[in-house]
C-alpha cells in the first residue's frame, strides 16, 4: 500500500486532459450571449438549476460553467439560489416521483417571464431511466419546457449555445 501511495505522490494524478476549448469561439459566443441578455432583459440573466433526480453527469457540466475556463458571470449570466430571483429554470435529470411536486412549486415560485430549459437526455424524455418505477418522465411531463438541450451530458459550450438560442428566439416574441 505504501509503495502505491508513494508512486501516486511522485507521479501526480492520473487524469485525462480536458478537451481543448477554442478561446476565440468561446469569447464570440459569450459576447453574443451578453448582447442578447442585455437586449432581452436589460440586465444579467439569472439561472436556478434544479436537479430533478439525475445521475449528476449534467450537473458536472453545468457547474463547469462557473470554472475559470468558462467563467459564466463575465457574460452577464449568473446562478441564483432562489427561484424567486430566476429568469431560467435549468432542469437536469428525469423527474423522479419524489421531485415532481418540488419542481412544480419551484416553477410556481419563479416570476414571469420565465423560461424552462430541459438539460440532457434524461430531462427531455426520461432518458435511460424513463421506464423506471420511480420516474415520472421528462421535465415537460411536469412543467412547460421552452428549450431542450440534448446530450448525455451536454457540454458547457452546448449549454451556452442553448441559452443563446433561448434568448434570441424569445426576443422575437
């Protein structure tokens, strides 16, 4: 055991490098997001993330939006702790029967105008868990959904592109 620990200490962590992010593409996407947010709301976009019963793969990608690579707040987008301060409910996972009522109450507590984003394959239709005994189904079974972002899990850039599509599409309404 001691030799294994020493080997790990000398060699460092054994992990894969993150996929390369195109800084220019990310900056362009971020600038478009900032512009769309200001045009649509005149202020920052506030997101309340709701885990409706997921495996946490989507949460890892959502949380990556706050890391130094993506740094979501520089684009005028932030996560909030209360649905009362949110513009967007970003829902991950299939809706478990135990989370159905909580998701509906969260949606009720979010002020209008509000958008719901189903993030990942499970949130869209239940994904891998859709036939499970404890699963209600996708998010649209409980609350109206404005945008579906597919993937298992969707990458941070895909999440940003989805938010941009939501803002640009809703600007025409």
